[in-house]
C-alpha cells in the first residue's frame, strides 16, 4: 500500500466525515503512517473477546478503539473551530507548519 502524506498528528481534534460514526468528534490517540490510519478516542469502537491468562482470571469482552482510515477524518481548526482542509508552509525561520485553509491560522500545538 502506498504511503501518502499525512496531515494529522496525535492530540488533534478531528471529525469523522464518513462511516458509521459520521459527525462524531474525538481526539487522535495514535497514528499509523504506514497504513494511513489513526485511532480516535471513543470512535470506531469494537469488542474483543479475551481469554483468561491464568486460572484465577476470567475471560471477558473488552471494548476498545479500532484504527480508522485518515481519509474519513477531517481536522477541526483550534482557531476558527470549523472543519477544513489543511495546508503546509515553511516560515521565514525555516520551520514547517500546518495551517487552516479556511482562516489561514497556524494549527500547530503551542
């Protein structure tokens, strides 16, 4: 699978734009760049049936987040509080920053 440019980072607020959780908002917990997927807090919940590790423990059903493709996520700008596309630019001092294409403000973590 071809690795594409990823405009999302951990701790970004995103909205799901497609799938069963469409319209829900959450924070990115982890990014998987090789698969173009991200794990978002309380989004795409699945149930895992776990076996007991030893005789004293019981088997159980654990609910956890499954990775979701980044094409189904859209970043929420912290400045204008709207979802929008993300651009990249290089500042005068040579640092690369992401910016909101709606309001033009930088969306890098402070």
